[in-house]
C-alpha cells in the first residue's frame, strides 16, 4: 500500500500524513489534491508534508488558513515542521525542539 496524506483545504500548501511516510511515492488525498507526490524523506503520522514549494517568508497554509511561514526553502515532498517554518499562531512553539517538542528556552510550563 502506498502511504497516504490528506490535503484538508484546496488552498493548503501542506498535507497531513495519515501513515508514516518513507521517502518515495505518497498518495495525496483530498477534494482538490493534485495527485501523487514524492516524499523527500521520512515524515511521521500526523505531521505536515509540502504539496507546493515554498521560500523563506512564504505562508504555510493548513485548514485554509495561514498557520505559519517558511524559514527555509521547502521543496514539494519535504517534511514541514519547526526546522523549516515558524508559527504565526503560537510564539512559544517556535522555541520547541523540532524532534522532541521539548521547550528549549529553559522555561517551565504547566
């Protein structure tokens, strides 16, 4: 079975992984999904993958809304996360470790 991801809204430039995505072909689902894409590397279930290329400063769209902006060049099929984007919704998330999600600024959160 080809791993799947889902583009929630036609204006989104990311899709959410429904399965663990290895590098290679990915079935892109959604009402206006452009078709299969190639994942450039592994992406965990629930994480975002780019369905359109983005440059630094470009908006990252999910749910039909801007959720963040690219901080690096992002190719179609790249994992989109804290290592190549920053949130426009939650400033604290910009300080989290990209792999673990742990705070990196030394604060204590409840």
